[in-house]
């Protein structure tokens, strides 16, 4: 015969369900950035975002039509998903001046992503599209 749950603890079920489901939902949202991307400002290059650890991502150039020596270069590192702000934040390894810039990646309403790069004068937005 099954015992009934003490009514004093009935509230515990929904709380545990939410607590256990939240990390899974956050991981699914965080992993949406995984894959190959091409920026509108650099159509010759393809960047692949890969998981580097739990909620930690990096991006490397995996294809480049004009600069074969750029393939394999890290262009984004230490990217982490911020669930409260629904965006990824990290550092971009700049190739031109060997400087790192702060970056944020946000998902746009149309499913594409925007890469926001901090510059000395503010932020620059680059639209990314997923590529096969």
C-alpha cells in the first residue's frame, strides 16, 4: 500500500522540479551558439563555436577563402552564457593589433546572431548567419 505525502511538504515537489529543470534549460539555451557562423562583414571566413567546458565556449576560424594561414586561429575565447541577460559574453582575439576586445553575442528575433564588439568609441554590431 502506497503512503500518501505529508501535506506539509506538498510544496516541495514543484520547487524541486524547478530547481532540477533550470540547469538543463540553461544548458540548452547556452548551446544554441554552437556551430559554424559567417559574419556579414567577413564573408570569406567561417567561425566555428565549440564547447570548451560547462558553459564555456571558444571560436576558431575553420575556413577562409583568401587567407589559408588564418585557419585554426582563435577569434573568440572565454565565451560564457549569461542566462539573466540571454547573451554570451567573452573576449575576442583581435588579429590586426593583437588586442583583445570584449564581445557579446545575442540571438536576434530572426534566429541569426549579432556579435557586439566593444571598441574605443562604443560597440560595433556584426550580424552572423549559421552555415552548414
